[in-house]
């Protein structure tokens, strides 16, 4: 990190952020992260060095009380983000930018080299620790990794730069040894807040640079910005100096916006707070410069550690919801495929014995065969928790399941074609029983339409030999036993006889793989 000029001439060595609007700031730093992968190594170094140099110079111009006193040091965030995104090859650019910034600010070559070395090592150490223990550039994907980042990168690694930098100043005669502790503390805190405030925005922005908003989303963000600026004017303009009034906006951003936008809100609040404090405005102005510094840095740190983990939790939740939706669609697709295969088996069965039922012409057989697959269309109105329940349905759930026949008939009731009218009849009657104990109307015997009686047998047969959420597929022999035992009570005996006659005539192994559907 760069601290020369006033760092060499002054004792109070805190540092301040770039006085740039959000757009200008992001525009200045985006090229290294968005385009360095496609340019030559030397150009990479020069671009990153220029960005670091500009950030350091502009940061030093916005000092708190003294020319070199800045409460947050953006170059630390730039160095850390560039190394996490680009790897250690970003190191030369950081070193060159830090060296030139110090050398051109009243520094000597030796002191500038020492400070630049500390700045570069700070980034290298922070990157190594985050890569090893905090999920690398995906550090902001999980709340626990964000807190690891705060400890490893913002607290531990920044001590490297503070130690090397302050020692270099003291050895060079630019800072008294008696003030070593105070200078080290302000240097370290400035770097720590720089890492915590600016690195998240740069990393999140670089990973997702383009995102389109709907009209409603743009309106919400515009209203948010107006409200935030209004509250900031009230809080930091000494109108109503209660800094906690900004907390709801951090929560709002985390709950409603994505992580990148939330990080942007943290940066914006940081810039507003710094701007007000250096003008002796707002609730963060203390009795002494050091008190103001600590209040401001505490505010920035708390803002980041409230908003960023909460935004990460919301991002995890959205991701989980999306995965659940994708899985749900996948399961529906698999279920549809399963139903299709079952229908193919049903068609084999129906084709074989429909013609054995007295009174059905060939065109009637074909019409029933085509309408039969719609018999359970009403199940789209049954919740998946019931349809896919692995255990036995409780009475209340079974009553809800029984409504699918009326739902299906209702769906098909507006149809005008003969096929769909027949499908409506099948959907409504395929759960009626020969003895009159079925549902939904309790029809008995031949009062049940022939199509419903036929599909009732086919449906039960295929249900038995197919795997369902609540049980595994059973054998053909077990299915035959159930169908034969139900003749005269659940099923039309003539339909059962037709099925048995067909099974007796079927070639060996014809249904051998049905149980694996």
C-alpha cells in the first residue's frame, strides 16, 4: 500500500478513499479485471500499475485533518481483488504502482521500494490465505467465508504492510520511533477497511459485470437511491445525526438486491460518511481526529459485516430456490417419461384385449386407446407432497387425491372433439367400482361407462407392475391375482376375462420388463 508524501512528513498516517463517483471509480478499475486475461503480460502490469497509482494519489488527496490521514485505503482492496481474480501475476503491477506513487510524493527510492514491497507482500499473503482457507475468489458466496476473509485478508495480511511501511518510515527518518504504535495502528486500520470495503465490490463486479434489470427493478433501485441519499443528507448533514438510520438501507439492499449491488451500497455509504466527516459533519465527528478516525472505521467495518454476509445468505437462498425449481422440472420430466413408458405398456395391453370385449368396433377401440392416456390429467391439481409421498396417504390426503377425477373431467369438459369428450368420461369414471363403492359418484355395474370400466382394469394392472413413490414394482403374477380377486367387486368380470384370455395367449416374456418401468 502506498503511503508516502505526508506519510514521510506527518505522524498521523491514516489514509482515505478515492474521491470518485461510483461510475467513475468502477470505470477506472474495471479494465484490469475485465480485460487483462486477453492482453500481453507487460500491458497487464502497466494497466494495473496505473490504476493503483491513480487510486493512491486520489486517496491521499482526500485526507482526514492531515495530508496523509485517510481512514480507508482503496489500493489495498484493488491489490487484493486483482490477485484473487488474476493470480499472483498481478504482483508486479501492484509493486510498480505503489513504488511510483510513493516516489513521486516526497519519498526516497529506498523508502518507496520498502513500502511498495510491503504493499505487494500484503496482497500476496492475503491472497494465499483466502485461496487456502476461504474459497478463493468465490469467498463471498458463503457467509462463513466472508468472515474468514475479514479475518485473514482485512486483519492478518494488512499487518504485513503496516509493519514494513512504518518501519521503513522510521528508519528513513520520516516518522519518530516514539509514535510507532500510533502510526502502525492507523496504517493497519486504513488497510483493513480498504480490503473490507473495496475488494468485495471489485471481485463481485468482475465476476458478474453485465446484468439487465426490468423496468420494475430499475424503479425500485431508483427509489432506493433517492431514499438512501435523502437519509444520508439528514444523518450526515447534522440534520438528525443518528447513524443507525442507515442500517435499514443495508438490510434492504441485502434482501432485495444482488451481492454486487449490496457491496456498491456499502461503498457509497462509506464515501458519504468519509466526505461528511472530513468536513466535520455528521455523528462520526469525535472530539479528536483519532476519535473521528476510529468512529468512522468502526462504522465502515460494521456496515460491511452486516450487509455482505446477509446478502450472501440471500444469494444462497435464491440459488437453492433455483436448484429446487430445476430439480422439480427435472423430476416432472422424468415422471412424464415414466408415464409415457407406462402408457406404451398400457397400449400393448389395451390393443390386445379391447377387441375381445363384445360390442366394440375397431374405431371405438382406437378412440378409447387414444383417450385413455388422459385418464389422470387431473393430478396436475394435486400437490407434489401428496403425489410423490413415499408412504401411505392419511385419510385427509386420500380425500384430496380423490378429487383428481373431477379436476381432470373439469379440464376436459370444454372440449368439443369426440376424443376429448371420451377422455372426460374416462377421467371421471375410471375409479368407479363394479359393486358401486367407487368414486366420485358411486356408479354400479353397467351404469359405469364401458370406457371407464376398461381403463379401470388397465390402470390398476399397470400401477401394480410399475414403480411408484410409495412402493416398488410388483410381478405380473401379483397383478393377475389382484385383478382376478377384484372381478365382480372392483372390476367388470367380462373385462377381467378378456384380460386373462389375452395374458394366456401372450408370448412368454412379452411383459417381462414391465416391472422395471
